[in-house]
C-alpha cells in the first residue's frame, strides 16, 4: 500500500493448500511432527493473507464499511 491506495497485491497459493485440511488429516498423512508443523504453518499463512485482504479492502472501501467487511 502506498498512502491511501493499494499499489499491488501478490498471492502465491502454494502454502495456502492446507486451508481446508484438518490438523488430524495432516497428521494422518504426514505423521505427527510434520503434520502438526504443516498445519500451524498453513494457519499462519492464512492469517497473513486475511490481514492483507483486510488492509486492501479497508484502503479501497474505507475502514469498517460493509463493503470492506464483506471480504473476510
């Protein structure tokens, strides 16, 4: 973001792939240690994406508006 406008949005879907997979499913597939790690990493990535979308929506539509709030 620059000033009051969004200048670019970039998103790489690769680490976001685990969004709809439960922690237990990842543990079953990858084992207890790697499954738990991958789940926590995916949750962190998801939170960062949500923060970026919220910032962009607030910049475009105004903080707290119904349009901005409809993105998350």
